[in-house]
C-alpha cells in the first residue's frame, strides 16, 4: 500500500568523517564515503527528502553541500535535499557562499544550527537567528533556497516569536516524544504558514546511546512506531526519520510507512 499523498518522509544521513578513525587504516574515509553514498541511493527509493547533517558533535565531516552534490550524481531525480549548516563554524561571508553553492546544485533548503563546540579550532559567535536576520536583509527569498531553523517541541511564546520574527521558511523540530504537545505546536505554526518538519528518532538498541545524549525517551511510541509516525505526519509538513546508528531499522520503517512512487 502506498503512503497517503500528504505524508512526506525525510531521512537524516551523516556525511563521512574526514579524519581516519583508525590511524593504522588510511582508507577509512573512502570506505565511509562508499557506505554513505550506498545508503543515500537505497533510501532515495522510499524517502522524499534527505537531510544531511553537518559535523555532528563538532567532529569534522564532509560538508553537507559537497555531500549533496555527490548524491545528486548518484540518485534518481525528484529527491529533495536539505543541508545543515553549523553557524559556529563559519563567518557570515562563508555562510553566504554556502547558500549560493546550495542553490547552484539544486538543494531544496538549508537548516541553520548553532552546533556543538568544534573539535578543532575556535567557534564563531554567529547564532542562527542573527544569521537568518542578516540573510533576509540581503533579500534572499523565494528565488534562493529555503531556510529553516531548529525548534524544541516545548518552547515559550516569547522564544517562538523571536524565531518567527526572522522569517524562517520552516522549522525542523527536535525529536518528538509527546504527540499532543507537538500537535499544539504544529497547529500554531501551520496557521502562520510556516513549514513544520517533525523529527522522530527510531527506537533501536543501537540508537539508545544517541537518544540518551540528547534526552530522548521513546517509551511512548516504541511499541508501534509506524502508527506514531503517521499521527505526527497528519500535523506536519514532513516527518524526518533519524536513526543515527541503525540504518537498516530506518530503511525498514520508511518502507513500512510507504515508499516513493
């Protein structure tokens, strides 16, 4: 059975690390790149959009823009791509350059995130709200890529209004665990014509450490993940599946919900 037309499935992928994890084996990057591109090709048959992360936990990885360019040459047409950009790693000039590069290769959008402290070098003082405000003043609108911000599911009205004031095209939520809290947030945002990309971490023993690191408790939906995803999708512009350490579980769930035509 195909998925309902109003359900859009996104999938999160981590580009390969640029430094070898095993100093005695110099081809680590090449192997990771092959695995990454293979996963991108496989998931492209069931996902509508790929979300490419940017140096998770500050560990240097291939840039999301470069990764998107490689995926474009390896996967079939129609797949949307959204790239994360860590504002702590770049000055404004560099971020504008990356926005232009994203547009040139047909990336759908970018998500501005502050990012964890980099493992190498110093952070910049740029934060996503200020960066987006600056970009908007320069006139980046519908002719450029869409620009998203991240959003906790539980947020004060003041903080939400601050984020809305810089006119993002949409928000990518932190992982959702409470359906009713998310539904209230989504109703608010969609009424203001702002896209809502709802992130859900897939329950898996291999993902447990990642879940613990960011405080995700999936007890409320682990017994019927597919139903939970469908209920979230009913209120979201897109559902973003995250399975950082168990690709096969993520691929299986995406197929269960329904593949691309």
